[in-house]
C-alpha cells in the first residue's frame, strides 16, 4: 500500500518512469510518506543513511557506478542544508543527483514551528532546477502542475552535463495514512537532443505514422524564417496553425478565426500528432484547442534551452534543438514520405475551413473603428521594405485578423510597457528602412518617453485611441463591474497632439472614414525627415461592436 499524498504518489511513479533505480533515504518524520512509498515500490532500491552529508556522497557514488539517475530523500529543515557539499561536488563532476526534500506547508515558515525554513532554492546555484510541488487535491490543474514540475526536474537531471536538481515536497498532516493500492499512471515527458540521430529518427518516425499531423507555431524570431518552397512543403505534409508573430512567409493563417468556427468536440479536426515550435501565441482559442486534445495524442515541444513549457498540458516529448533546424528536418521527411488518403482528407478539411474563413472575412466591411484602421493600414504599407511592430493587448489581436505579413511584438511577457520603445530602437538601428509601430492609447501614453530621442523620418506610428484599454470591453463578465471603464480600463480624454508637438513628431488625427483614408496616405507615403504619427480617434463602444460583429459574421 502507498501513502495517500497525491504529490508523493505522482513523484514516485515518475521517478520509476525516468529511470531512477536507487534512492538514498535519511531518517525523519516529515519525509516518512516518501520513504514508505520508495520502500514499497519494487523498482526502487532504498539505501539507508543517517547522516545527510554522508548520504549525499553515497548517492554520488551510486550515480557514478550506475550511470543512471540517483535520488536522495531527506526530511525538512536543516537536513536539506547538509546535502549541499555533495550536491556541489556532484554538479562539478557532471554526475548530478536528484535531491528530494520533504517540507512543511509554507504558511509555517518563520512561525516558530519546528524544522521549518525556506527550502525552495536552498541549494542555490548548485541545483540547475528547483521545484516545489503543490499539495494536490481534487483540482486537475494541481495534478497537471505537479506532474509537469516533476517531469521538468527529472528531464533537467538527464540533460547534457547531468546537473543536480531539487524537488521539494510540502506535506500537511496527517502524514501516516497508507491506503492507496496502486501508483497512478502518469504522463512521462521524454527528452532528447535533435542532434542525437536516434532520438531525431524516433520523432520523425512518429510523424510518418501519423494520419492527422499538425504543426503549431508560437512567436519566432525573424531568423527562424523558412523560404517559400520550404513553407509550401511543410503545409503539404501537415496542418500549420500559426499567427502573424510566428514566421515570415506565412500569410493568411486565420488561426483564431478558424478555431472560432470549430466546436471543440469536432473530432475530425483533431490531430493525432502535434509539433509545437516557438514561444507565445496570441490566440486563447488556440491554447484551449491544444488542451482539448486527447492525452494520448503525440505532442512534441521544441525547446532551444531545454525548458518544459507545457502549453498544451499534454506534452510527451521535449526536443532540445533549434526550431528552424527541426522544421527543416521535418520538411525533408515530408518530401520523402508518401501521403495517405486519411492524411490528405485531414489537410483538405482544414484547407476548406481556412477558405471559408477567408471568404467570409473578405466580405466583412467594418465601419469606422480600430478594425477599419488596421485593415486599411495593412493594405497600404509596403511590407517588403518595412519592419512592423504591434503593441500588446488589442493591437496585436487586430494584427491577428488583418496582418498581411510578419509582425513583431513584445510577447515574451505580454506587457504593454515598452512597445513604443522597441519600435523606436529599431528605427535608430536601421535608418534606411521604414519602421511602423501600431499601438493603443494606454500603451502609447505609458511609453511616450521613448520619443525623447533624436529620431528620423523612418519611424511611423499608428495610434489607436479610443479613450481606454479596449480589451477590457471584450472580457466576459467584466461589464458587470460599475468601475470597468473608470478604474479597470483606464478611461481618459487625452490626445497625442501635445506629445507630438513636444517631441517634434509630425501629427495628424482621423475621426471618420474620410480623414482616416487621407491620414493613412500621409502616414505611409509622406516624405519626411522627422517621425510621423496618425492618431485614429474612435469610440470604445464602436470598437467593441465592430469586433463582436466581425466574429458574428464569421459564424453566420
């Protein structure tokens, strides 16, 4: 029988699946559920040691001889600190050990409770990864979180250099209930280097067996771009879901719009193999779509730094490699792999959905609004000779609807600060190329000090000013708050005219369709030795109406 602590049972199951066979266990009451579990698991061999400092070196000796992951389990408090010398030695020998520490609930730290100290990060720089597991109740998210953290730590221990890792396990009383008959079946994330021919072949072999393959692209740097022929080949072998921030050369992706038309239960559109490359996505629908897939669907994450960013909550393989190299490897395999009727049917299904979206979108004519402004902007600029930056929040969401090419955006943290500054920095670095910044009012006024530079006429700014943070008007339920506009959305009546005058930026304002057309022509085509800014003044209510009308038109 195993203990009734779900986080301990998840950890025990994953230790076995990741190849741990030896565990050095030290005495204590708080770690008793852990020690009990390890002793009851036939695939784990326990070695008792009273002195934690000696136990750590004992684990190192086991690691050296077995050449497989080895764990040490200690109780709470200073017991963990006594392992540090061995952890440092193991790390420098590139024979890192897995340190498992029992802990008391964090609420009792510094509250005169025995054997309590801040244990997460206690091993400092000598543990490459330090995770503290949640105490898992009935919440599925807590169970996923616990699973992800354990996978993350154990994958890191097997990475090149074999660094030491630390898994901290908070445990509340009662501790000594051993009523669980079997360990849970846990998702195991297997990792490997793309440069490892055996691992690479396993990934590509799984693609060959797939009937419904899909590639999902988050944000990628411009140097990850593929040539047109490669993109065309990729799209012949897999459904590609991407966004304007994903890759140059991928146009009319319509990802969010397509998913808006799909019922998540529509099995025919669900893939059986997913490769995820890049960072953040804009579309929440895309993230929900990935999380709605069957857990058995093979989901592969490409990570340059080896970190497990489990966007889908179902990642099964972690590929340590460069996104472009992995995509090129897949493209080569696609070119040499005969297609199948089921795969062709899957690709055609998504192609028809994309064409339906494109047809409906092209027939939608927005009234004067931010949608109309961005649509006109994208039709007016010369993308082949321009760098285009979109600010976060509603600006980049409008890019997802209308962008005709690659867009840059601060999606690392997704904050609104610094969006203007990044565009300004780009215009300073490359004065021979036109740099456009499309930005909302809160982002602009927050970052207006970016204009305190010696700027040139290659910088052009499209300011979308509806007097508040427009995204707050489309968040379900927030309209029930009487302070939504005044306190949450930052309602204001500021214009950029004074700012432009102060910083010697050319200024025009559009307040209707006619002045928008004239202003856009000026912004794009005017020859100037100083920056130009077109402020499009709309109403938040009209912008909300047009945004909702857009998606209603798609669904009709």
